[in-house]
């Protein structure tokens, strides 16, 4: 069943200094000034109901336009799920290795003192993050509340394009989490973290294929087997 996935725990909060690692196996809802818990339990993958959309729409959107956008999202999700299910396991493993190697060697990763990364769910065909997490957790671990600004978010997704658009799996967990963190960072006058999504080659589509609303949070950069793809100026600078 896709609902259950060993080692799934939402987001992992990590302090990447040599002295301490911040570990939070539940996220992403955010309550200032600390990180709270996910609305789904640990070790359970998010709901795969393609008709569900958790993202709240703005009130000035035409209902017919909103439904058209959601229909395009559902169609694209269905297409990509099938492609990921049919992806050759050897190719997927090779791309997992390449993507994680790029992340681990990246200056923006090595310079991050506090980062937030997802724990990959193999049943969902998410890009593997086990090497990334193992690398960070090989340092001393201290469980604590996060009261300091984050440097980096490492994000999953179902579909991406090179303009920064990201389509999740329909739950809206990450968009909500990121939006709330952005609000908190603005209130605290923190520097916004770098948002980097990990993507298999087949998950990157041409610009215009992904329908978005104002509630969808874009990413700053992608990491695919082909390399690091900066999108925002912040990502280019790092």
C-alpha cells in the first residue's frame, strides 16, 4: 500500500554544524516561533487521493477557473505517477546516486548550518535522501526546538519545471509549511532559506505544463541527475 512507508517522517530538521544536529521527525505545520507537527502520523506517507487539494484558494478566483486549474493538476499528477511507477529500477537507483552526490558536494549544502529535508518514501517514488540524511546524522545529534532561521529546505515533489514551478501530490502539506515559514521569517526579519527540490529526469516538464495558483510556493533551484539548476537569483548567487 502507498499509504505506509517505512522511515517516513515528514520533514527532518537538522543543524549541520560540527557541534549539533537539530532533529525533528515531524513537520510541516508551523507555529511561531517553533516547528510543530504534521497532520499525518510518522511512518505514514501522505494521502494519494488525486481529487484532494488542501491548498486554500484566494476568494477572488473564479470557481470555474479554479476547477480548471485543479483538473490540469489532477491530469498531470496521474500522468507522472504512472511514469514514475514504470521507471526502470536500475535507472532510478542511478539517478538517486547522482542527485545525492550533487547535493552532498554542493557549496550551498556544505555551507548550511540549519537545514530541513524530507525523508524519502520509496513507495511514492520520491528521490532518495538516505545518503544526505546519513551524512548529516553522522555528526552528534541533539533533539531540540528550532528557534533560529533555516538556511536550506530540501523538498520533494511530483512535477517541476525550470521556471521554479512545483506540483506536489495533492495534500498541500509543503506549500502550507513553506508559506507559514515565510511569514515567520518575515516577522522575525530572518533571511529566507534556499528552496531546493530533488527531481528525477522525467519529472521535469516544459514551462507552461504546470498550472499554479497564488498559494503554490515556487522553488529556487532543482537538482536532477544532470546537475544543479538555479532558478532564482538567490540560487544563482549561492
